[in-house]
C-alpha cells in the first residue's frame, strides 16, 4: 500500500489491503501449483483463491467502486471489467495444457489489478471521498448494506 497518503489509516482501505496481501499470497500458491504441473494442487489453489476473491470483490464493488462510479465511471467500468475477466479466466480455464497458460495470465492480470488499486484507486479515494461515503463503505464491509446496488448499476 502506498504509505505516503494515509490510506492505511482508514478501516475499509486497511481491510481491502489486507485482503490484497492474502490474495497475492494465494495467487503465488497458484503460480507454484501451476509450475509443479500437479492438477490436484492447481484445483485446490484455484478453489482457495476464488473463495478469497468473492467477498473481497463484493466489498469493493458495493463500497469503494460504488462511491467512485459517479466521479470516474470509465475508471470504475474498467476495474469491474477486470474483476469479471480475471474471475472468469480463473474459474473456467482448463487445468492442463493451454488452460494452464491462461490461468497464469489471469494470475498476472490479478496482480496488476491489485497494484493499480493500491497505488491509484486507494490514494484517490482517500483524497476525494466524504465522511458520509466512508460511512457507507464501512457499512458494506460490516454487512449492513447487503442489498445495496452494485457499481455496475450506477
């Protein structure tokens, strides 16, 4: 996380950053499994990574992305597209042959996506969001806004 803007001091961003660290570790385990060529290890690593991505993406999409959508719709649309594309590749790529290369590409794209969020999105949010917006994002993270429209419908 960028340590120059104070992102780490905000609960929702701290939570997303901690998720990112866990996701990056899981993506490394998937890369290692891919290198080993062991389909069972790859399958287990994919299951573990997907289990982390789903709640993390929910929090981003219903919280951070939703609040950013009106001010930067193209940017948010791109991030949402990356969630969809990377998720699709990770979940649907065959676990052998060419599918392994697609899976490795998806992991690399996921890692770049996280880097962009950490270095660009989080610093922007810390500068631009109001207290009310942070309260809404905290409610999403706490599960108090389960049915909030996603950023896709903004």
